[in-house]
């Protein structure tokens, strides 16, 4: 054959060609250029080529970085998407699909092989990989990016500006009408069948619906939205679903509250790892006094030990916090981290309301599914109206300490849309949830009436303390008077310095090892506390 002619291997060997002649005829550099050669090379060089292959293969992105881990988004048969860590087997599969891998024999023969285990382990150990972008959460709606772009993104897939994955194929139409018509649609159509108590409650329900769209642009924590009602059957859990379904999907999962601090921590960690964009605690039936929940709601990052492992994980907090309950009792530390949504049907059996007046949407879940593009269009219109107005901050006087970024943006969005009442019911929530505070105040009054400012032992106060049923559970039901006095003394020490209605507990130290005494001190001029201070004080001593 002539030079440059194509020759089949059968013809080549039939004509007397040898293996050595074949190797000389083949440009092996061209073969190796199509993949990664692993023989005779160092870990760093191979790993860098593997990273380059991943970066090229990961377009559009399906793998991401989160909290120092390589993660992926999985979707089950119901369309529920979650963020999951990539294990070494997944990384190996990606590398095998991203490019060819070759090893070379001593006779310089190239053959395909699997990606080496050492390379997979090295990739997993990296804090970040070029071409594997950060992703904090998953939504099913357009999202707003913050500084410096300040714009709304609606292209499905990964949004780099918001570090968010938009998991939807639905087209969001432009809202036809002004911002007032968008607000009216949410108030008088989508939420019309819920007995929302007042303007403040509606403003917080609307802020809950808007939050998944703007959450990535809020550089700070966001409060717990608490949907509360006097009795069962009012629609708390359903309202929670309806507020989240347009932006976060048809299947809204909830978890019950707990009285165990360790369980609170586990629930929070599991919810954050999923990356679903929300954590919903449904039907809280015990007093909510969780240090873990209070810490998580007020933080931008959550650190915890991974269940079953000795390592810790640091997770970004970009979720919507939501809870429901009947006349929910919250500790003061939770109250000052809460936006309250009160439902009140003003009837003994609210579940029978539709028999008196039929609901506009008898199957509200299906209505929301069918109307999702229209609902999202209204919500986007409300946010875009704020952007078009120059992003004015909230001008109201009521504050929620620690949530300034959320308060400024969300309050500004609602004010620009003409929605009144933002945070106006915060003080009412405090009064609604302060049953322990009232019980302690009444105890102080009884104590002061009987003993004045005289120092007394804890054992002398047990009788007055146990008069109030609200306080009885704080002392042991069984046991000696000494045990009760010891517990009461411990409670009083934790109350020292906290002013209630111009009175505070003062501890008188004992001498020569004897137990101390306690007295009530009446302040001449009770301190006047403004609303901001009221919700910014340390509440670590609340029982």
C-alpha cells in the first residue's frame, strides 16, 4: 500500500506486518490525548487533569460544592429534589464518564482502565474544584440575587448569582396589572378561605410566600414564621403548605416538634442537609423552649456532628423557618425570633365553616398546583415593584432584633406594595406567650406582700410558690422538702437581676458554708424598656 493509505489490521498482519511495526505506525500521543494516562505519573498531575475533566463534564452543572463537600441534586419519583453528598463511588462514576482512562504496559501498550481509587479520594478531599460551583438550596421559582446585581433570575437550572438551583421547567408569565392587583390576588383569592386574624398576620403570611424568592439576597438570618390558632381544624398546617407550595414544590414535608434538645438538633441538621429551602415543624403541642432552635433561627451557619460519624459539618442556613401550633406557647427567646401569623375562625368548630359558607377553593392544594405560574407571577411582581422603586428599606418603628437585613428588605417590599401591619403584632405575641412570666410576677407579688424586703430562705417560699399551677411543675412532685427547697433556690438564682413590674430577686450570700437567702427588691423607678430592648435581652434564664 502507498504511504498514508488506510489499512485494516487483518490486511496489515496478512502482509507480514509486526506488532512493533504497528506501534511505530500509530501516533500514541493522539491516543493519550483523548484521555488520562495513569501509569508513571504523580498524584497531583493526574488529579489536576481529573479536575479539568470534571469541570468540562459538569456543564450545565449537576455537581456542586456545599460546606466543603462535593454534592449533587437527586430527584425521586415524586419530583422531590434534595441535596446529597457525593460518595467515592459516585465520583468514580463521574470520572469514568468524563473521559477515558489509560494505563501503559512495559511494552508501551495502551489499555483502558478505571479511574484510580487514590484519585477519587483526592478529589473528595478537596475543598473546592474549578467548574463545580457553590449551591446552597433548591427552589421551584425565580430567585432574586443581591449585591451587586439586584435582579430576578427565572432560567431553570443553576443560578450562579444566587447560588441556588431553580428546579422547574415551568414558564413564569409576566403579571398583567399593577402591584396592588397582585397583592389583592394573594389576599382575596389564594388565601381568601383562611381566617387570617388581621393585617399584621396577612403581612407575615405574604412575607412567608415571598421569602423563597428573596432569601438568597438577604445577608442575615430570617425569623421563625409561626402559624397559630385557638383550636384544631382552623387550617394552620394547610396554610403552611399553601404558602410554600408555589415556590418550593407540591410535596411539603413536615416534622413534629419535640421536648428533647438532642432531637431538636438532629431535626435541624437533617433539614439543613436536605437543602429543600424550608424546615416545617407542625402541630407543636409542648412549650417551645429549645436552645438549638433559637440558635439556628438566629444564625447564618449551623455546626453539628454528623449522625453516626465523629466528624462535624458546617451548613449554610438559607431556609424558611416555619412552625404551626394551637395557642402555641413559646419561650421569650423564641418569641423574639418569631413572625406571628394568627388564624381565628371565631367559632367552636372551625372545621365546619364551609357548611355555613362554601370555600372559594374546596380543593385548595389542587388550585395552587394548577395556578402556580399565576401565583408566582404575582409574587415576582411584588418583589420587582420594590426593585423598581429603588429598594426602599422598611420605615416602621417596630423592630425584631438580630433580623435587621430581613426586616429592612421584607418590610420594604411590603411597604412598597401598600401592605400594612408588618411586625405590628409582635408585642401581642409576647403577651400571648408569657404565661410563665405572669406566673412569676404573681409569685413576686405574693412574696413581697408576705415578707416585704426581708431576706428569706428558699424553704420559706415553697408554699407561696406552689399556689400557682403554672409553677408547680418546676419543683419535683415527689421528694423531701429539702429537695424542693434546693430546686427553688436554683430557680431563684437564675432569676436574679431580671426585672418584672419594677421588682427583682436579689441573692444574699450565706456565710461559713450556710445556704444563702433571697429577697424581693422594689425599684424606685421601674426601668422603661422600649420595644427593641424588650426583644434583645438575654433570655438564657427563662425556664
